[in-house]
C-alpha cells in the first residue's frame, strides 16, 4: 500500500446478531478511514452486518470456536478461510471481541492467510499475532458498554469517527413495516423471545402484558424470529398483531422505529431497537452485566433484579429456582416504565421548544 493510500480493511465479528449491531460505531470509524470495508461475520451475525452503514461487503464464515457454529477444524476449513481472505485482499484486519473472548484464534488464521496488520484486544500475550494490542483491564477498561469497547479497538488501530458522528448505534432505513402496522396510529412492540431461557421474561407475563395494553386501548405488535412463531402466537393470542417469523431484519427495524415503546429482553432485537432510537423497556437478566450489554440508547428503562443470585454467571439455563431476577417483574412495572419513558420524551420535546423559542427571540 502506498503512503497516504487508504487501506482495505477486514472487520471481524464472528458471533451473534446483537454482537454485530453493537459493533456499528467501530465499523463506521473504520469506514471513515478505509477505501473498502469487508465485514466478516458468522451466520447468525451476517444479517445484522447487512444493515450497518459503512460496510461495503459482508462475508460469512462459521468459526469453530463460536458456540452456535461449532464445527471440526480441518484442512478444508483452513482452506476456506484462506480463500476468503485472498478474495478480499485486506491490507489489515480489526478483530472485535467481547470481554470474554479472545481475538487470537482468528488472528492466527489471518496471519496464515497473509494479512500484514492485525489489531485486537487480548488478555493473553499475542506474540506476533497482533500488531496493535489493547490490554483489557489495563489500557482497555473492563466495564465499558460493548459499542464503546469495539470503538476503542478501532481507535487503537488508527480509525476514528467523523466529528459529526455521535457514536450511537445506527442501521440503514431502507424498508417499511408490514401494512397492518403502518395503518396503526400508535402501537407498542412486545418481543417475548430471547436467545437463551435464562434471559427470558416468562411467557405468561408477556400474555398478561398484551392483555393489559389491550385494556388500555393501545395496539400491540408481537415480534419474533421464525423459530419463535409458537411463542409469538401464544403471546399475541387474538388480541395483538403477530409478526413472528414474518419480517426481515430491515422490516423489523422499521416496526421497532415506529413503536411508542419496545418491550424486549436481552436479545438481538433490543440492540436493533437501540439502533433505530426507540424507547425501550429492557427486561434484563443479570447473567451478563448490564453495564456492557444493556441497550445502548438514551431512552431505556432497565427492569430486572440486577443483584440476583445468577448475577454474572453467564448461565444459559436459569440456575435459581423460579427465575426470580425476571419473574419478579410485574406487568404493572412494565406499564409504569412505559409511562416514565413517555414523560421523559415529553419533557425533552418541551425543552427543545423552549430552546428554539430562545434562539428565535
């Protein structure tokens, strides 16, 4: 690469849909200083990468060390990775990981594929695997929201956000909601699913919430993935609009963007709601830290006992009988959080009007 020439960059984030969404600010920082950005994702995360501003191309590769894509490590897998990198011809790679992950497995493969410069955050000494290394707990604080952690890694590699970029999550807006949603003057979204049971508010609580909204005359749209159709049907019943398995990620973004409030657990759509600047009631189990994984948005009401016995266990199945961290959240608590979000929005609007009046005067 010639001096002053902008590099071709491979941004690597190999796990889930939400993990890729929270990498958005880092991706935009890279895009501001690169000639071309390829994002390398696993199968679960690739649909999120398609929504991110700054990504020129998305490549999919299932990493054998990622739980959802575990596969044998053999010569065919290594050849597949090398061919992908050869096709993309990156001048460098920025490897984005969470606090409990290591960049070194993929850094080794990147080196073997001939990538000349690799950046990442690693507790373990990387030897020659990383050219730029952040040390978690030393020059990379442990208790950062995941979008800020990813952005710190990109910044260490030499990529910064433009001055007019607020560093929040963002996605492209190039789809519309289904017609039955567009026809509504106002509605709330209830997203009952979560990636693992330990992060789920009970199904019966969701059904009761839909009924409570119906009693108040507020339409409810229930969303979910194709694998959650039975759940969304049970929660929606005959009262709500059931969109389970009926929206693309881009259409889901449009549904979330139009909602008065989104009620959602710690799952990918929570981060999608944050990316469209929705008001969010977050039903958050403390099995992972909220400081890192709560929706990265200004209008969030966090519910759930963050000091429960399951705290920081990273459990997939609830280790405490009765799932008290979330089962103790009542429908009334969600409705009260909803009202607080609306009151906050009203106050913000009033402050803007006062500010505009002062400027006009």
